[in-house]
């Protein structure tokens, strides 16, 4: 018997605009790697945040609600192209940022690993020494340095863990969202009042 294919949730992102011209920013405002006439930064940020509110495996559809104006196939085609191009272009630096984060995390881990090994050996030797000579050494002589080494170990390992585990997850999620938005189906609705 065949296993049922799980349904992928879908979400409709609604973008209210006065007219399609409100979608675009000034050519002078375009920041690298964007060139020429591109999406308004506020509009692009709004669309991206709507998409990031959705779960990771959700398929997306963008609905642009235009309160003034009538349907124009050429304006809609230009708007669709501008949206797809913007998010495809925005994905390039996002991928680089993810790679830089991974390189920094791996580099930090390789730098810290020998220190962690030395600290663990020191803690282990201290524990064995205390077990072998419990009456000879006051407890605080081992507890204070041991506690200091454990805290130092945590401080050393935090940066690579943060980059490899936490930052990578959110950066990858952003890359995935930008890939979805670079091909998102777009629907135009006219005369819809906010």
C-alpha cells in the first residue's frame, strides 16, 4: 500500500498598494547588487517579512491588491519581473553571508578545539588528583580552578556554537525564503480597498 503524500501548506501574502508605481523605488536609491529601477526597499522588506512569517515548508503566493487603477498586462508583467529579479538578486549576498558565517564558525571551532582539549585534560587530571588524595588537598583548591576552567570552556565554545548552530539556521531560512520569492506566483487584484 502506498504511503500518502503529505500536503504542503500554502500561504497567500497580501501586499496592498495604491497603484503599481508604488512598487518601485527611485533608481538613485538602488543599492548594490541591485542596478537601475528596482523595488522600493520598504515594499521589498514588507514582502520578505510576510514570507518569513510562514513555516519553512510552506509554498507561497503573492497577491498584490491595487486600490486604484485597472489591469494592464504589460505593467503586471514588468512588476512580476521586477519582483522576481529583486529577490533573486537579493539572494546572492544572502548566500555569501551564509558561507562567511559557516567559514567563521568552522575557523573559530578549529582555533578553540586545542584549548578545549587542554582544559578538559586539566579538569580530568584535577579530578583524579582529588580522588587519589582526598585528605591532602582542601576542596576549594580544586573546585575554584575547576569552576573557572568550566566557565572558560563555555566562553570559548560559545562563538562557534552560535555561528554553526544558531546563525546558520536563520541565514539558511532567509536564503530559502528569497529563493521562493524569486519564483513566487503573483496575482493582481484591482479595486480592493484597504
